[in-house]
């Protein structure tokens, strides 16, 4: 029970990697608030795993989700920035400003608002954990998803900068770049099944990770007392995909 008595907020916790992390946190003794845009699915997930739920569009309501968590549990110990809004694969020249605005609203400004809102309570207690879910897509500049890549790399930089500035307060902030069966990947592979096959085939371990069994245990560690001296790091929980760079070259229309 590494998280016994801790309070955690997981954005985008209704499905995929967020759900896996939220469930593992509950199983490790944490009280968990799931924040998600999909109210029906969020309420169902919360019921199934023993968490609480707050509807949330992180583009405009991330700080409200933090406030709701503190109101429900009296404090906040762990913030997991996981929410993502999805997008379509297309070349750089075919992307739109609206797509970038949406990506940064969900993937960067939402986490920023949540971190700002969480900071006072974490600083006051001298203990806090920030975990930002970023991506190999950004690190390796995978084709077809430039708005996602850019938002995730911006979030990674935000998290590392906060780690540096907040280190003396007892707050540690780290990044996980996973290679797992996320909700976003499932949406892409629903119309492009070859992409899922490619991702698994090119992974050094020959498979994509499981959110609960492969990714969530690392998040538990980062949320625990054991991570007290680890901050500003990027952990690649990816079956080794980052070592030589994952080959990612889906066919994209010109």
C-alpha cells in the first residue's frame, strides 16, 4: 500500500492509461478523483474502481478539478496530467491553427492551470507529486501528429522547469513517456489498424504495454515516498522503444 492515505487527481482518468493509473492508485491505498470530459464513462469508471469523479474540460476547468478534489478530500498530494483530446494523423502542411489551439489547451495549458492550482496546498504541506504523461511522439518527432508532439514536449518542459523551481518545497515533478494501449491509440487504430500492428512489431519487447500492469506501477513509484529525491526526470516506460528510436512511418496523404 505505497499510497495509503494519499489523495490523487488523475485527469483523463476515465479510460486507457489514465484509468489504469487511477485503478492502481486506488489499489495502493490512495483516494482518487478522476477528472474527465466524458461524464458517463467517467462516472462508470469511478464506480468500477472505487474512485470519485468530477466532469472536467481541462482546457477551461483544470483548476476547478483541483478545487473539487481538495473540497472532497481536504487536500491534494498527487496530480497526474494525463488528459488528451485526440486528433487525426496528417502532414504538417495540412494541420490547422484550430488543431494546435485545441492540442495546447488540453495538453499544455490545462496541466499548467492544474499545477498552479495544486501548488499552494502542496507547498503548504511540504509534500507533493506531479506526474505528467508525455510521449515518445514528441521526443522522436513522429510524423503525422505534430500538434500532439509539440504539446507533449511543451508539457515535458513545463514539468521539468517546475521540478527545478519547486525542488526546495518538497514537491517533485517527473514525466512518463509510455508505449501502451492508450485510449488515443485505440481511436487511431480503429481506422488505421496497421498502425497498431506496426507499433507492436517495432517495439523491442514485441508488444505494447498494458496501462495497469506496465505503466501504472511506475506512476505509483513516482507518487510515493520512494521518489522523494527524484525530480525533473523523464522515464521511458516503453519496452525499450526509446533506445534506438521507434520506427514510426505510417502512410499519410499528401
